């Protein structure tokens, strides 16, 4: 009997254990979400029979079914009827979500306006970071390929930067940083393609301007090593162009060539020291060897940083390239997933700035070896008694003042010393060298009048004048006879 009791107890214990194990197996482990889903309703699990909560849930169900106009109507009804509801912030944010999910240019524009209004009304709410994040997503979804319009990419970069700067402690900040890296990858790709095109057309000034903008603004770009190689090749091309340029002295050519080769070597060196694990680092080393320049060794920190960047990129497969041809937006597969993206405004290098640098380089090369005054462009005037020169202005003549008790002509006359009576060679010239006194000017002669004194001017004025004989002269009344007409007495 005891054995039977023990067996029954053992069977009962085994059944109990199996039931416990089966019950634990039915419990599912919660799934770990990789990214926070912004479209999930955080208030869906709250059990409440309040009318504002029921309207909110009804709108969420309508939005899931794609009935966005019905969802907006329910949300607006809840906001107007219950202005003090605890769900008002989520309802106002959900209005923007309905426009965002509806899609289209007009709907996305309305969604951006709704999100901006939410940030204005609730700047300190945790949902404000979510609203700012969705504004960046609006432009992110409308981005074009690098060779197309880049306005949406620039707007997305601005909005993601605002989100990170305004809400650095938000749980969405890491996702915003990755989105920002993707956007900067697209913008850097565009600038690099334009810069390399200018380099292929031997427009080295424009090529350097574009590529320097990429290197200085987007250091995490996947092809930064290629951009630096393009800068070095542009400077090397300028050095070669100067070397074959006619009508330039050889010394000036060598100075210019040395300056541009130094800049090319600097760009190649940065590839080796900053991106030692990049694909084009060996090309940079070969160019330095060809220029007879030393090849530097990167530091351990640079190697670790570059390796981390390269390992974080997704491999570019054949399917990725094929899908890139079909899809509308750009491909961001090669974007880096580590490092801090640039949060400052892009510092663009303009072609005019590069041109000014080239002019300064030419002036330095031409003025090398000249005196400092001439090199600076300051012309020294000639002396008083030196003939004027064509390249330098002459000095103004001296202004002489009249001395007291002098001759009045601006110079002072000094009497010559007396002659030495014991001198062997007598002085040539007059003995008395004293200047004579200035003569008095002669008096003007008396005025001579035709009328003698004492004559009566009135009597002379009334006397008749003798008539002149005009018989031999012709007039309009009596013309002088000519030829045979002189024989006619009439």
C-alpha cells in the first residue's frame, strides 16, 4: 500500500511540473524594437470610458484604415469640444500625422505647418522633439538623387540639425543623427561629382572650390579620400600648366610650380594621415612617391577611427545598385553609422576666393628677390637734381622763401671773398664783385597834345571845312566815262 501511494504522489508531482512548464512556454517574450515607432498611439492601452478618449481612439482607428479625412474630423471635434482634455497634445500631433500619412506635396506642406504649430504651442512638451523629427522626415522622404534638385536635402539637413540642437536629450536624437549623416552623404556626393567634372575639364579653380567645400564641411563622407585626391590632382594640373606657359621667366615658373606642388602634396598627405583605411589611400601614396615626397605614417588613433568608419558602412551589393536605379530617392547605403555629424552651417569655398589666392601666389612669385619697397608696390621718388624716370615720380621742386633784406627774387647773393695778393695764380674776372645798386626806373615822357594851349576849341569846331574834289571819283549818280564815251561832250 505504501508503494502505491508513493507512485500516485510521484505521478501527480510530474503532472504538476509539466503543467507549469507548458504555462511558461505559452508566455511570449516582448520583442525588442530597433527604432521607436512614431506612429504608435501611446494612449491606446489606457482603459477609459471618457468621451474625449473615445473620440481619440476612433480617430486612430480611422487613420489606420487610411480614412484620413474622417480621422481629422474626429480629432478636430475632440479639440473643439474638450479644450482641456489630457489628450489634446496627442490629438494635435495626430492631425499632422494624418496629413503626413496621406502624402503628396500639398498634404506634406500642411503636415509641416501642423507640426510647426505644435512646437509653437507646446515647446517644452516631450512630443515637441517628435514633431521636429517629423518635419525633417517630410523633407527626407522627398529627397532627390545627387544629380537632381537638392533643395529638399538642404531643408532636411537644416531641420535635423535644429532637432539635435534643440532637443539633445531626446530619445530620438540618435535617430536624427543617423538621418543627418544620410542627408550629408547625398549633399557631399553632389559636390564631389561637380568638382571632379570641373577637374576633368581642366577648370582647376572651380574644382578646388567644390572639393574643399566637401572636405571641410563633411568629414564623414564615404568618398572623402577621393575628394582629397581630386584637390591634389587639381593643384598638380596647375603646376603643369604653369610649366608649359610661354612668355614667363624660368625663375618665376619654378617658384609657382613649387608652390602648387607643395599644395598637391599636402592634399595627398592628408589622405594617408586622416583616412588610412580608405580605398584610395594607396593612390595617394603612389602620387607622393612619384613627386619624390616623403610618405607619412598614420597614427594609431587615426587608423582606429578610419577602420571604425569603414566597418560601419553597409556593403554595396549588386542588388543595392539595381534598386538604386529603380527607386526615386538617393541611395544612402554607404553612409557612415559612427561619428558626430557636422552641426554647423556649411562653410563653402567659393571660386572667387581660390582666384584671389592664385593672384597672391603669382604676385609673391614675381616679387621674390626684390627690395621690400619695390615688392610692396611703393615707388621711391627721384632726387631734386636727378632726371625723372618713367616708372617712378619725380620729387617736387624746393619752394624758396624770400630772405629778409635780400634781392626779392628768392635767393641770397653772397659776395665773393677778396683776392689773395700772394696767390701765384690770379683770379680770373673783375676785381670788384660787388653788385651795383638797383637803378631807379626812368620817368615816363610828358604827354603831347595836338591842341596847343590857349586855342579856342569852340571856334575851330564852328569853322567850315574845305569840300573835297570828287570829280575824278565815280559815284552812284555820276559814273566815270570809259573808252570812246570820253569823246561825247554830253
